[in-house]
């Protein structure tokens, strides 16, 4: 195993067998863009915290174990700091100094020692409890700067834990990746991706993951090129290796030659210029040659994305995945926080509408508070649910944990007077769930009327259609809601029985599967028969390859990652809606995804000719 000394300032946790010459690895194009940069390998293996009661005679040795682990962490940080000084990574050096201060802070060490002594528990458990307590105190602070320091404490705690259990045997701790690096990991959680965005990394490369896994969606939202599903790429890359990442083609080039590096730098510049040129249509409507109009909206995960979405010409927010805001929390967000965030978003998006999807927590969108809540509710830890994608998640969880749900709904209602708010319920399987969710919304409204709190009386309430059952009863659902939005990421997952997070079945993710097209058609027809608009907000809407098919299927609105808006708009403005409907009629007669795709690719060839290297290649 290479030590940190061999592989530069950052460490690789696995033995690395680098290729001897240039090698291209193919994965899934998860987020477009090209980057050239040095690898930064991250080990995201979760640390287990063993919990053990100890006899009184073990207290002294447990205290010694803690002291040794702390000293070792200190030494590791010191060594790394020295290394960084040699390589001029000043900024990271300053962060490490802050970590050393936390490591020696009496608020971390003293309570941990006290717990070992008084509660008679092992050092890992005692430290874990202290870190959790400190994090909760940070959470209660209003200023964001201080709230964010909780992750620094967590980092330091993890470092000591690794030393305690021996898995931190590597002599270098993990530090935030330097700006401009290419992060290489087995897998990343959505929360990791948010951190990487803040660290201004150049690209992301992972062994695991699919095109619609939430870390891929976030990478796209933040404009970070990403290639996922590369299987064993972490075994071939060491920190510091130079890499080329092509997020459009889903390729990673190892050991690139100088010529290749120059070629890709040139490509990256030219892509950037072409996207800028496409933005000249920013304020033009997505109107076809025969004057059919499609609403183009953006999907967002964080309030900070709003200006970016509007700059790319979004006519509103079609999907705000509110749960991302709270993923790193260990306690439940309060009504006031929902209100403040929502008010900020509706104000910034006005006069356009902002569609807030209520909590869609679960599977990979798991917050620490969720673990506690579901664990208590089910009597088992969340990660022990046998089929989390089919488990107690999303709206089901909200209908069970009504206090959490009501805090969000009341916050949204209070914000509704500050702009154009729309509320959307995820994971609706049928009318009963829709009615239950609406009843809770009405309960919140009634409470607020009694309390004299103002809200917009006419907030449109919509649903996501992302389960085959919802498609089959779309006519009933359409009569009881104000709008519908098709979530193809989950609809494809549930209809084709493929786990959207599992790279091994990624090849089955076929938006053009005849079953998917028929389900979209059926939903649109049901919505229109009831006089309701039908949107699509799954990733299928982001790819210009599908834009004319979706036009022909008569979707009213398409909501997507902001960066895809100029490409989709370009295609739609050149298209003819009547011709698109005829194309769809032909497609619906075809028996397989391959047959349909062949026709679509052929049909789209001239539309995509000048966009080909800007869109993800599948
Ligand atoms: C979907 O399922 O298509 C969707 C948009 O929701 P998410 O990706 O957040 O599950
Ligand atoms: Mg979904």
C-alpha cells in the first residue's frame, strides 16, 4: 500500500495499480463538461462506532487509548501540514491548523473522558456522543458560518475514531480536496457532493452510481463534470495522478499525454464558448416553428441555484428538492427554517412560480434525524430496511411523522404570500395518499387561519407521477390535484424494476422503453382530460435527444438541470409540434427500446449536429 509519503500529500487507501501508458476508462456520463486535473482519492468507507459498556477496571486503559488516538491524530495532521507547506497548499494548511485546535479543545476531550469514567463506556462511543452533542449545539446557532463548523468537528472526531479502531492505520488524515482537483471515490453521498461543490473541485469520478443517483443530479446542478459507474477506477488511480474527465462521453483518461491534455483543454474552452453562444436565446420562449409553446423550468436542490437557473432562462422552478437542504442535520428542521428558506426562494424566483416538493427523504437522501425517526418508528435502524426504495420513505414517512410534515407545510404556507408558491407531493401511489396529504395541508391552513397567519389561499397543489400505480389511476388523480409532474427517474426505476443507484443495471435504464412512453402518454392524456397541465421533471427532460419525443407526447412543461435549458430550448425552437406528434405515433407502434431509439437518433441527427459534444452521451 502506498504511504502518504509516496503518493503526495494525499493518501490512497487501496493498493493502486496504475496503467503504464494512456488508458481510457468508460463509465456513465453523469454530468456534462470536461476537466483536466490532479486526482484526489477519497475513502468514504463509513466508520463504525462500536458501543460497549466497560467494567470499572478498564476505565484507565480506555482513557489511555483515547489519549493515544488523539496524539496520533495530532501527529498525522502535523505531518500533513508540513507536506502541504512544501507543495504550497497554504489554504488547506490553515484548515489543518484549525483541526488541531479542535482536537485539543477541552469541549471535545474533557466530556469524552468524563463519559468513559462516569458512564463506563468505551472510548469510541464516548467520543461519538460528545461529537453529536457539539454538532447539535452548532445546529442551534443562527449564523450559517458557525453552523458549518459542525462538519469540522465531525471530521476531527472521525480522525480520532479511525485511530481508535485501527482502520485509520494510514498515516494521513482526509482533508478537503484542493480547489481544481478531480475527486475519485468509490461512491459519494449527496451530502459529500455538496461539500465538494463548496471546495470548488473540477470533476468527480466514482466506481459506483447511476445517471439518476442524487449525487449525479447534484453534480449536474453545480456544473461539476462527473463520470460514475466506473466499477474499479479507484484501484487504478492514486492521489496526485493527472486525469482527463469527459463528462459528456462518460470517459476518464488515465496517464494522458501532453498532446491529449492540450486537446482536451482546447475542447473545454470551445464548449464553454458554444454554451455562451446558445445563451443568446435566453429570453426567447421555447416556441416551435408552428407556435406550440413548452414551459421550460429548472430543478434545484439549494436556494443558491436560483440565480443560476434564471440566468439560463428558466421560467420558474419546476422542482425544488427541499430535502437536500436538511440532509446533514441531526435534528428536525423547524417551521421557522422552512419559512425562511422558502420565502428566500419564492422571492428570488418571482414573478415566476416556484414548485416546492415536500420531503422526499429516504434511500440515498438520508439525514441523521431520519435514521433516528424511522428507527424509532419501525423499531429497526433505517439502514436495516430490506428494500429502502420500497420502504418507509418520502410521502409515506411524512404521513406517519405528521409533526415533521406539518412544520414544512406551515413554513411553505407562510412563505406563499411572498411570491408564486406551488406545492407538490412526491411518491403518490393513489388517490388515498393524495387525499391524506391534502387533508394535512388543510389542517395547517385551518390552524393558521385561527392564528391569524396569512397565506395565499389559491396555492396550486400538484403531485409527482413516479409510480406505475399513479399512471394507472392518473385520471382519478388529475381530478383531485391542480397539476402533475412526471418523475421519470423513479418511474423508470419502478416500472422496469431496476435500482437507479446500482451501476450494474444502469444499462436497463431506458427512457425510450415502450412501457415508459406509453405511461407518459397515458398520464398526459389523463391530465389534459381533466384540464390540468402535465410536466416532466425527471432527468429524461434534461436530454435534448428526447426533446422532440416529449413535445410530441404533448407535455406542457419540462423541468431540468439549469445547464440543460439552452440545449433543449435550441431543439424545441427548431421543431414542429405537429410533426413531433406524428413521430410519436410511429414510435408507439414499435416493440422495443432499441427500435425506438434507432428511429429517434436518426430523426434527431440534424437537430443535434451542433450540440452533440455538449450533451451527455449514452
Ligand atoms: C424523479 O423521480 O424523476 C424525480 C424528479 O425525483 P427524484 O430524482 O428526486 O427522486
Ligand atoms: Mg423521485
